[in-house]
C-alpha cells in the first residue's frame, strides 16, 4: 500500500472553510502532511493552499469567531470576582486562540483566550 498525503483540489484562499470537495488524497508520503480528509474538513485555511501541495496541520485552524478590529467582551474571572468590559480585537481568531485586545476603557493591550461565546477571557485562568 502506498503512503498518502492530503492536498486541495483548487486554490483555497486564506480564511476559507474547507469542505469535502476541497480536499483529496494523493499517493505520496510527505512528512508532516495530513493524511485523512476528516482532519481538514470544517477547518479554516490560515494560508493560501495550492493544488498538489501538501496540507500541514499549521496551515489550518478553527473557524474564526472574531475578526480584527471587532468589538469583543473582555472577561476577567478570579475566585468569585468577575469583571467585564469592551475591547477591540487586534487579531483574528478562532476557538481557543490567544488574541490581543485593546481595552477600550484604559487603552491598554491585553491578551486572552477566545471562547465559544466570542468572549475573550483574560487573567490567571483564561
């Protein structure tokens, strides 16, 4: 049995979600390349992908929940204390990504982890 790698069927621009028709398996063993379409379908291209070139894990990520310059809610939790405020996203990110955010009240830049609800959690346990 030949080793296999995953590639795309057409040019896929960055920030595009991959579907089943976008990926195909080629008969080549390419170190670090994905091998199963299930690993790619539903994820977002972080870079432009070209047919015939292998897809690597770092080329894909979760679909973006927040775009750059979008207003987001910052949440700080510590014990029973919860503080929320608005911020402006400095990065584009998906679920679990660490993004930079400018606190609109203080104009300070903080980093936090993006949650499923679109909130950015900052502090000791984001």
